[in-house]
C-alpha cells in the first residue's frame, strides 16, 4: 500500500491541511462552563449533542418566531484591538431584539463561528460574550458550531452569526395592524453605534482621519476603540416587561436603515409616525463622526441609529406608565412623537422633523 505525503514530504493529515481537531476540543473545554451560564429550565440534554433540545411548554396557540443575523464589520474593530469578549453580546442583541418587535419572548439561540485558525482562548472569549448576551436576553444558548476555514480565511480572521427562536401567543402578536391614530411613539436610548454603520464609521475615523483605536478622544471621554466596541444594548426583557404592563401596539428595532427606515416597516398604510429631532440630543459619537467626516445629516440618519435603539408604540393612555416602567428598568426613554393619519398625497409612513438641540 502506498502512503500519501504532503508537498513538504510529511504524512498527510487533517492538521497538515490546517484544521486542528485538538484545538477545537480545547476550545469546547474552555467555553463549555461559560455557555452553561445561559440556560433555561426548558433546556433538555447538554452541550455536545448533535442537536439542541428545548421543551416548548404549555401555550394556547403558540407562534414561533425566528431571526438570524451577524454583527457586520464591527468585527474588524474587535480583531484590530484583539478584544473578543463583547462581540457576542452584539450578536445576541441583533437577533433577539428583532424577535421582541412582534412580542415574542426569546427562548434560545444557536451560534456559528467561522474562523481561519482555532485559537481556543479566542473562541472562548467570543462564546463568553454570546453567553453574557443570552443571560441579558433571558434566553438559552442551546449550542452552535465552530468551523475552522484554513485557506479560505486568514488565520486571525473570524465571522460570527446566530439564529434565535422565540414564542408568542397568537392573540398577543404585536404588529402594524394594532397601530392606531393618536398612539404615542416612545424612544429608548441606544448605548452607542450598536452594530450598524461600521463600514462608514471605520472609513471616516480610521481610514480618512487616520485616528488610532487606542487614542483617547476628548469628546468621547475614552479611547476610540473603547467607544466603537461598546456592546449593543439588549432590550428584549425590557420590551417584554413593558408589553406585560401596558397596551403596546408594536416595537421597532432601529438597525440598518436608521430610525425612519425601520419605523416605515411597522406603521400601517394610511398612518404616519410623526417624530421630532428636538426631543433628544444624539450621543457624542454621532456628532464626532459627522464633524470629522463632514457627513450629511441625511446620510447619518439612514446609516446610524443616532441614539435611538428601540421604539415602542403604545396607547396614549399608557404613555406615562410606559415611561415610568422604562425608567425603573434604567432605560433612558422619552416621547419621540405620535401616530397621525396620512395627509392627502402623503406616502411616507414615518417622518422626522425639527432639529436636534446642540447638534
């Protein structure tokens, strides 16, 4: 029998092709205790099985909601700073906060990590952030996959994505069909850039202005890298608490497309969400990007959340109660506007007028 050899003359193996099963096993050993933090009583079995198991429980007429997402080019900042323990929070946020828009409670999440070369400690840091995000969202980390891609990705590069699954009773499903004229639009503050617009932010701040990630920025009160890696706020439990106590029509997760672009998705035909910039001042990072890059306001508003990460549309009689609940949960919130009937010939479903104070 002839023995196959590599071009270098050694025996051919999976590891000689760039994939280390041993490193993968070591990564699992390191992150398994971290992942166990993010569990729920409905989880069946443990990590390491071919499929994650979750007991759905008792519902009258359950609707399952599912959403998949990633974190985009924010990963480039994490990789440049060699800091990987928060990017998982962003990943969870992008998935679970899409689910809660329709009133669904996030139940579990499965992640996928594609990496050029498995460095167990790095993978463990990534999973640490994912587990923390799941804890913040009240959902279980039900498993996932780490795939080593030598020859396809550079050794130091990786990408992350995830799918989250939630459940809502059919008669409690939130959406545009519940929105009424006179409803109040309540904004919830973002923690910063969240996970959208990083291609523009990196182009303006790192490429054109040449600013170092480890350089202190007076306007931000910390280094640029620390600001750009600020984790995305997770609103899932806050939104569910609000829906349990108030007459919430629907929510709006402000991601790519900005405030107006995403509000257009949750306002029905014949109605308009009239919102006013004068009700809030965007965080310093947005002012900084606009001034450094001389970016037009229109471009800023369709690229970034501008300080509003989530929106609730509530019945007018629950306005004060909703604000009080959010304040008690340490969420900075304010009345952004209201829903009105469309004017003759008006096609927009969301309008942002006025000017930000001191912006």
